[in-house]
């Protein structure tokens, strides 16, 4: 990893141990996010019309992105090995995360659907830490959180991309049960596995976010 004060192996092992230590709050927050997105995803699948479906899918990503605030907070608390703030503390942060999610997910979804996917990769690399930036207690509004994510990655884009690619591969492993058979049991197993891998990835992402923050402070 470029100029990070945490290595890949340390990120994965520390992320896993911290996730295990904070398993219940982090996993419950992830499950709530999954449930919100799943509802919109079902609606998107049954609605007719490509643009209507796109609108519902984007709305689901934005709403579930805002609902992920406790997940981001839980991941940061796990990375710091502290107790996460209450779900109801500072409710205006849900609004800030929703606004940031509009820009983030609109860029990702448009890039994936209509621009052959390349722009979506850059959106993720530049703005991957926007949720942590809203959740970390610095009182950053939506656009400042997006800008802070860009600032953190300056000079470290390849490292951020490498971490993102590695975590993506880990999460793809959760879909292995569907490779054997598609039925309610394997689907339930896949969802459970994906919840664990994404929660672990969130804690790993929080560790990288902290490492990038320390590096930015030192060099600024």
C-alpha cells in the first residue's frame, strides 16, 4: 500500500479481530442497511420501465446509503476499539450522508449502466471514504465529506484501488454457495456470508481511513 502506515496483512488481520470484538453492533447495523436496500431492490425488479427502475434503484442506494450511518460509525468504533455512538445521536448526519450518497451513487450507477463502467471505478476510488468522513465526528457536511475523501487519496490512488480490489474479491467469495445450486438455502447462506464479509470490509476500510488521515496530517 502506498505510503500507508498499515500493511495489507495487518489491515486484514486487525480488521478481522476488531470486527469479531464488535461483531454484534457492526453486523446488526449492516443487516439494517441490507434490509433497506433489499426492499428497494425488490421494488426495482418488479416495476416496469427502464427509467422508472433506474430511479427506484438509485433511490434505494441513496436511502440505504443514509441508513448505513450506524454501520460506518460501528466500523470506525471497531477500528478504534471503542464504543460506537448511539443510533439516534446527531440525526442530521443521516441527512448529510443521504446528500453525499446522491452524488456518489448517481456517479457509480450512471457509470455502470450507461458509460461502460470505467467512470464508476474512478468515482469509487475518489469518493470511497465519504461515509466515514460524515460519520467520524468531525461535523463534515456532505460536500466537505466528498472533498475530504478526495484529499485523503491524493498520491495514494493506486493503493486505494488495490485495497478496494482486494476487498471486492473477498466479498465475491460470499457468492460461492450460489455456484453449487440456487435455492432458498444457498441464497440465505450467501446473504449471511456477504453480511459478514462486507462488515469485515467496513472495519478494514475504517482502518485504512484512519491510516490515511494520519498520513495526511503528517504531510500537511
